[in-house]
């Protein structure tokens, strides 16, 4: 009995092995045509720091070893090619062109080649033969030339993204044949001409992004027929005319961005019909009239930006329960004379309030929920006082801009919120010393300090290690004393301006350790001695000015110091060397 049991088990094992070997034998390897097409693409890439293509070896491109390549398991034909630079990693790239041989991957359904900033050349017209494609994503490369009109033959295409390249010319009308398109993104190129009338047939569109191009003409009214549209961004173009009323019938629309065009006319009252809208961005146009009261009906709106237009007083009297989800509002630089911040703005739990150039007067405003604020811009107004308790309870404040007002106070009286990253108080009437702004506590968080064009006196404080400062602008004040050697602790500093003060002493050689510096201005002070040779280490410097001091000796004879214009060194005691006269 035991013998027959052993025989039965042996038969089962042989049966399993036979079936396994048959299944292995039946598993298709990749088509030779597909393999040749991929290797031709690999050959057109002359440099690959992503090391993706180094895995493309061996005869079987379907065995899972070729990174970014997938095959249909039943046919062995390549159906996915996906090559993307890792997000946030700008050091990796491919250099080369897109081989037309990719058009021979006849069973390809998804092609994604994105984030390769050194992939240049044209989009091959052969891609129009990839009739199984549902996704074509070639974004954030450096592709040039025109969009091939033949791409209109890709009838199954649902996603077309060519954003972030150098494509020029008009958008081909043939793209209107892609009736299955759900998403089209041609943003950040050099495309010109109108939005094609043929786009009217793209009735399945949910996502339309054409921002940062050179498109002109009106916004077509047929966009209001795209009933599934949730996202539209036409910003940073040259579009003209009025905002079509039809846009406001898009009940599923969540994001509407038309900023920085040449749109005219009023903001229509029908804007209150956008039931799903969360973000409205209309800044940088030529819109006139009043902000409609109907916006108070927008229950989901959290961001409203109508800045830099010609909107007029008065603002609508928004009820206390109107726009309940609002978190960010920007009314800056219109023809508004608000006088004071409206109660419906002060009383809301907002994160961002931007009311620059709105003719605010008197004291700084008090907000009902200061703990919710993360960003405030009240610059270019006529505010005069109220700083002493302005920052009270602003525990989440990160950026504040109250520049170009008439605020007059001693800055040593300010108590800045912990965690503040940007402080801009330039062009006011501030006095006192810098000790409360530059110290051990603020240095860990503050990245931007601009207190230029005031009456601040005293010395520049010492800088501690671990500082986060990237911008330090102390120009046009009454500062005296010397530049502290500890300035070398500002390792992230990109901009330093201490011009138009009474600073004396020498330029410390430690300044040369600020290798991230791109802007340096120490002009119109009383500095003496030489320009230290250590500054030659700052190779990324784009602007420098040493003029109107008492400096002497040879200018560092390395780029960029020896190619800055002569005016950058004018009115000193005895500087010499290029670009000035040779040293004796």
C-alpha cells in the first residue's frame, strides 16, 4: 500500500513539472520588432544619468528586467513605456532625442517620457501610427518644433500632455478629432494663435491646461459646453475679450484660472452659479466694474484672487455666512479705496489676506481669528500705526509684507511670531536697532528680511550658526559699524544688500564663504581696504556693486568680478585691474 502511495505522489510531481515546463515554454518573449525599436531609442540617448537604460540588456524586453517597459503577458508585445525622472531630483536626466523608431511599438497603450530636461528635437510624426495609445505624456523635456498634426489620428487617446517644452506654432486643429480626450495639457510652451474652434468636439474633457503660452483671441464660448470639466487654466497668455457667460454653467468646475491675460469687461453675476468651484484666479487682467455679490453663494470657494485689475468700489456686503469655506483672498492693486479692512474679511478664519494697494488708512487691522493667518500683504497703503500688538496671537504666521506704508515705530518693540519665514517692512519710517529682528531665536526660521529704506540705526548684529536667511536687505538706513565676520554663518544667503548706510571697516574675507550669493551690494558706505580675493569663490554672483566707498587695491581678477561693468567699482580711493585701469 505504501508503495502505491509513493508511485501516486511521484506521478503528481511529474505532472506538475510537465505543466510548469509547458507554461514556461508558452510564456511569450518580447517581439524582436519591439526590442529593436526600444534599442533604437536607447541609441538616440547619448547620456543617461538616471541609469534607466542600463537595464535594457538581454534578448527579452518582457522579462521585467527592462526598467520602464511592460508587456502584454498574453502577446509579448510592449504596451507600456514609462520613463520619468524621480520627483524632486533635478540632478538626473537623459540627453538626446526621441527616436522615430518608437512609432514601431504598434501595440503601445501608454507612453510616458517626462522630466528629461535635455531630451531635445521634435516630436516624431511616426508617433501617429501608435493607434492603441490611450496616454501620451511627454512633459517637462526640452522638445521643440511644432506639434505634429498627425497626432489627431490617435483616436483612442484619453490623456495628451506635452507641457513644459519649447513647442511653437499654433495648436493643430486636428487635435479636435481626439474625441475620447479626458485631459489635455499643453502648458508652458511657446504656442501661439487662437484656441482651435475644432476643440468644440472634445465633449469628454475634464482637464484643460494651456497656461504660459502666447495664445491670443477670445476664450471660445463652447468651453461652457464641456459639462464634465473640473479644471481649466488659460493663464499667462494673450487672450482678449470678455469672460464667456457660458463658463458659469459648468456645475462640475472646481478650478478656474484665467490670470494674466488681457480680458476686459465685468465679472459676470453668473459666477455665483459655479456650485462646485473651489478656486477662482482672475488676476492680472483688465476687468472693471464691481465684485459681484453673487460670490457669497459659493459654498466651496476657498481661494479668490482678483488682484491687478480695474475693479471699483464698493465691495459687496457679503453676509456673515457667505463664502463659508474661504481661506485665501487677494484684492490687491485694483481701483479700490477701502479705508479699512471690511468686517467680512476680518471676521473670517482666513489663511491668506492680500490687500496691497487698496488705500487702507489709519492703524493696522485686527483680525478676529489671527491664529489662522499664515500670510498677510498690506503693502502700498497709508497705514500709520498699530504695530505694537499687531502680531499678537498670530501663532501660524509665516510671511508678512507691510512695505511702503507710513508706519513709524521703534522696531525693538516688535515681538515677532516664532516660525515667521519672511518679513518685509521696507519703505516705512522705522527706527531703532536690528536686535529684535536678527537674533538667536529668529535666525532658525527667517529666510527673508527686508527692512530697507527706513531709519534703522546701530550696528549689524552677529549671525549665529544654523541661520536660514536667503535674503537680507538692510539698504538705505543709518547703520554704522563694520560688517561682522560671522556673516559667514549665512550659508544659504542668495541676496545681500547693505548699500546706502554708514558702514565702515574692511570687507571681511569670510564673505567669500557665501557661495550661494547671487546679489551683493555694499555701495555708498565708508568701507576701506581691498576687495578680498576670497570673494572669487562666489562663482554664481550675477550682480555686485562696490561703488562709492574708500576701497583700494586690485579687483579680484577672476570671473565674474573682472567682467562686471566699471560703474560697479566707481568712486573709490584707488581700485585697479579689470574692468578698471591696470594696477601700477
